[in-house]
C-alpha cells in the first residue's frame, strides 16, 4: 500500500506530545513491513532535519492555497528517515514558530502577546494551510498511479479536515477525482477533551478559513462551533487510541465538550486501537537505545543497572550539591533529594505534560500528604506546561527540600533517567486516551500506579501495576502509602516478579508490529476503494460460486 501520514508532529523531527511517537512508530513499522509511507509535517522554526537522509531543500514545485481571502505560497522539502519519505511543508506561518503548538519563553520575550505556554493565536490558519497543502500536493504532484495514496491517515484534530477537503475537491476537479479515486481516509482521535478540538467559532469563521460552503460545514456543527472531528465522520473512518477511550467518548464518560452526544445520536462508530510502542527505542539492555548510563534487564530480574542509574541521577542532578552547582540543557531545578542510609526509600516519579488533564493537583496534594507524614519516600517530577500547575510542583519541591525535586522543562535523556530510577511511576490523569509513559515505565522496570481511566486500563491491577478508581488526593495517597510501607518492610524483592512480568507483557502485547499487523493493516485494506468494474466482477464471481 501507499500510505500517507499527515501529522503536526513527529518524533525526532518536530516534537510536542504523544502524537509524535504514534506518527513516527506507525510510519516506520509500516515501512519496515514493505509499504510505501510518506509523512507530511510542517517545517517549523524548531524542526530538526539533522537525521534526514538525502535531504532536498526544494522538492517539487511550489503551490498556492487560499485561506481568509488571501493566497498563501507553500513550498516543500524532502528527506528520508528509517525508510519513511518525509515531506516538510514550508510557509512563514510555520517557520516563525519555535514550538509545535505553543509559544516559547523566547517568543514571549520578543512579543509579550505571545505568552509562554499558550497556543498559537493563528493556529486555525496554520491547520488550514497545512491540510490544504497536503491535498493540493497530491493533486498536482502525484501524477503516476504508484504515487497516489491508498490510505491517508490523519493524526488528531489539527489534520482531521483533510478528508473533507478531499471530498470537496473530488466533486469539482477531475484531477482530484483521479488522484483520490481509491483513497481511504482514517482520522485518529488522540484527545477529544476540551481544548483539543481545533474547532472554528462559527460557520462564518469556518467559511472564511476553509473556503468551504456553509452547507458542507454545517455537518460539523456542535452548537455554534464547527468541529473537524464531526466533519471527518462523514468521509473517513474514525479511530481512537484505546478501546476504553472509544467507549468513554461514545458513552459520555469523559468530557468531550459536546462531541459524545452528537456521535451517539448519529450512531458513529469509533474504532479503538491501543497504541503500540517501539520497544527497541527504550530497551534498557542497550545503552544506545535507552540513553541510560547503565544497562539492566527487568525481564530476567537483573536490576543492578537500574539502581546504578538512580545513584547516577542523585549524584549528577538531584542532590543538593548538584542542584546548586549546575544547570542541564535549559532545565530549571527546584528542591533536591537527600538519601537516608539504612532506610529503604521508595522513589516515586512523574513524567509528562504539566496540564490539568494529567491530574497535577491530585499528584501534588497526594505527595504533600505522604511527605507530611514523614513516610520513607522521595518524589521526582519532570515536565512542563501550564505555568500555574508548574508552580504547584515547584512549591511542593521547595516545601519538602531533601525529599522532593522538580525538573521544569523537557530533556529526553533526563526524563528517561528519572523514570528508570524510580520504583513507581504515578499517572493520576482525569482522562487518558491511551498513555505511553506507563508502557515506558514498565519497560524500565518501574511499576505504574494509575487512575483507572481510558488507556491506562491496559494496566492489569495487581499484576502489571496498580489501579485506583476515585481520582482524589486521598485515594492516591492511600494506595501509595500502602505500597511504600510494603516496600519498607519487605524490600524490592516483593515486587521483583511484577517488574519482570510487566516488562515481558509489554513486549508480547504492545509492540507496534503486532498492533499494525493485527489491527491497522486489515482496517486499511477494508477502506481502500475498489474500482467499480472490479466490484462488478467480484459480485459476478460470487454469484457463480467461482
């Protein structure tokens, strides 16, 4: 198959949230299985092209797309990464941005209106230019049949209107009808929560940005707003990133800002496919892959390297002396960790985005309760996001100096080191479509403790981790306290079998190759449109029994 991946982010090139990992791993594994994969990504100011092979700065002819009554010139660059053809879509609205979705501190310093951590003010224009550019690229540059896409897979709301633009162009342009004659479209909902919809405020605003007529856009109405996910439902297959989250979306079990009711009224099918993970990129038995300073093997029970990683973290980055004397790749550090010789401390980590969805307040209040009681525990936080929630983490770290540390920012090496160094990893998300960090924790031999919601329910309670139902500080503190006291009384050996089993479980059930071969390939094959003549022949053959 010829598969196009359309995404605003991609691991190793332009990184933001979990979409980057799905886009990259899905593309690379499909390519490894013999399919032709082309990934379309905007060329931001922060885009890293250092890994691309055979890079061509000017690839194909430039094109023009229209939005808000203006013509926008778009050009393309091309390179290859791990068997995937990468097409970078270039326009000033992308290149002037220093992060994928939000403004950076540097951008705020240049313009106070670009508040650090807030979304780009022109995000709707960015989305429309990007999506229209992909559709036009296909019409103008996919001349041969071998170049025409069989499947276009759109990742999340920022790319969800591609199928709508294709449908519209197929009706009015023969070239579009030829290019996309066989094309089936998939739109994956990574997050249906409020703030993730990339929706338009009104029909009029949507008309202005997209150039689509009101009668086309009305299918996407959610109250006054026009929703890309609702529009996509008409001309694409909707998937999401776990069966549990699919149920929650359709049954109103999570806040979708009105989408659930409309999907349910329409009888929409949303297929839940749990994301896989590329284990080869994290294997703690391979320092080059894991980025960790020491090797170890959770599956076999060899954890010596894990605890050597902890000592490395404490000595280099987390002890009082290290915090006072150094900075690390732009990471801001608050608090520090002091060891207690002779005490079997429980090290508990959180790594992820610092946003409301992740349950940060539940996390900080639970940590405060644990530390106020003087229990033998140490907390390690690393991440960035909403400034007010970042402040909650740094205040806890400063209040409990010696027992808690917060690394504000993101660095791949330090994030992995923190997760590998911990005994337990906390996931108190209010809702979680899939979850990747819980799988990474298990690969690193770190036991997940999670709120039983969405994709976190892939954790098997008391077998591959621990789940709790009521997402309150009291509930989280209670389960952590019991695990801390068990560890203090019994030592790490009590959890050794669970650590080994969880790592083995991830390898056997959650590799991308297995997910793609058993779920995505059959889905793609079902969606590819067969020529009408071929359908007629197939029906005739069936009727004669041949």
